[in-house]
C-alpha cells in the first residue's frame, strides 16, 4: 500500500471521527436531513374532466435514529428557476400520507420515526399548455422540541415527466357505467402499493371498476345473490387498441355476489379472477379482470383488433359483484407493474355520484375526448 493511500484513509477517518468525538464540533455541524427522497415511478401527464394532472408518489425514508416531522412537500419545476408549482401542507399533506406497515392515527402520520418510511401521494393539477417536462421535490422537516427545535429543507433528484401515448378505445360498450374506485386523490386503487417480487408498485394507480347501473342507479334487479341479475354480467369486454395477447387466465368459477363471498382462495394467481392482458405497444399493457369463466375468446400470442370482443364481464377473483376491472400499466403483470394514465378517444359523461352508487345525479350528456374518467363518474360509451 502506498503512503498516499495510507494518508487518504487516515484523513477520511480523522474527518469522520472528529465530528463524533468533539462535542463542540458536533454542536456546530449542521448536516442535511438524513432522508431518502425517491419517486419510484416518474409521473405521466394525464387529462380528465377537471383538467390535466400529475399523479405520483414520493417515498420519504428516515435513515437517522431521530424522529422527524414532515411539515411540507413542495413540487418545483425542473428548470433552473426552480419555481414552486404545487405545495402540500397542513391537512392536505396529512391526508396524502400513508405509512406502510404501520397503524398510525391520521394526525400523527407526518411524524417519521428513525428507520421508517412515509409515502406521500401527490395529485397535482397542471395547465397542459405549460406542464413541466421535469420536476424536483423539496421537503421541509422539523426535528427536536422546544428551544432545540430545528427546521431543515432537502431537495430530491430531478424527475422526468412523461407524456401519454395515443388515445385508446373504451373497454366496454353502451352504458350507463359507473367508474367505481376510479382515479382520484384517495381511491382504493390509487393507494394500492403492493410489493411484488421484492419491489413495491401501484399497477392500479389509474384503475377503474366498471359497474353497470340502471335508470335508478342500481347495479341489479331481483335476487342480489344471483350474478345473472346484475346488469354488468355477460357484457362484452372489448380490445381498446390493436395488440397482442400476452396473458390469459380462465377456469376460475364465479363468486356468489357479496362482500365476503369468494369461490376460491385469493392469491396472486387468483386475485384478478379470469383475466386477459394485451400488449398494445409503446410499453403499455391493457389488463381486464374478473371475466366470466369459459367466455374468454382470445389466447396467448393472438393478435387482436381494436373493438374486438375478448371476453365477457363476470364476477371472479377478488370481486364482490359482476364488473370489469380495467387498467393500463407498463409491464405484463397484473400487480407487479406501474399504472399509467390513458385517454379514451370518445365517451359521454352523463352524471356524477358522491360515492359508490350514492347520491347520483344525471346530467345533460357531455362528449369527452382524450380524457380518463374519474372516480364515481357516470359514463356512456359509443
């Protein structure tokens, strides 16, 4: 070993030990917050009824032994001026935080103990005419208490912003269909962060459970324990674009409708019930779940055309009643992929509900193009 190498090692050791050993030096040293800021999936610009938006997650991990309180998250433009585009603070921040693996009261979710993680779900409105091509996240955290309280800021790495591929067709025909659990700040699909093969992802980030309703906004008539009495049962599920079938699952029997009724144990293999995945190009995969057994009309490797019937709506897998779960993601995996937004080439908004099948109002139909329907919107397809 050269004397230069020995000197370099000794110098590094002296710097590290010097900070720890000297009480005065330790008190004076102001180091950045020991946090990891990570955006697992770079956002893609989406457009809906209320305008354009960016929806993504910021993972914040505390690598120190001391607790920190998250006070705000600012989204900055990726340009040199670092303009503040969006801010999450106070109650909006609290509502946007999840704590994986922990049961924490809502008011305490912003307190990140040493060795733990917070996930901030960002849903940022943007003007499509001036949407950023990149962004950074800046967090403000507070440590200590009383007179020793210290507030610090930390900026994360530059994150690119993607643009959607071409519009797709609808996955169903006619209607009226309710976009249950559809895209929103806090829908169940939006928050479904699931580790698959050692990596957490949100394949269902923009997923919709399409439930068909009648004139009184009910999903069935007659005996609610019979699948045949549900309006969605047996409807055609159709290819949203030209593509190639890359996955098919069939043979799972239908459930008896109900919250706790499942025909088979729910595993990673059965959670989507009978399903089809179509590679529609551009790194996008269309996922159709809960299809009727014995009614899938395509096979793996087959090329399909936009508008082609690929199966019938059913009630299989992790499903409470007949409906079509549909989403677009970036890989051939029902859950081990990242959901991406999409636009439908044409559909009509005919009403809105405050919640699933609750307080629904019908409105004069509005034709929408190039948009994704949001949660609890009532839709009619061509």
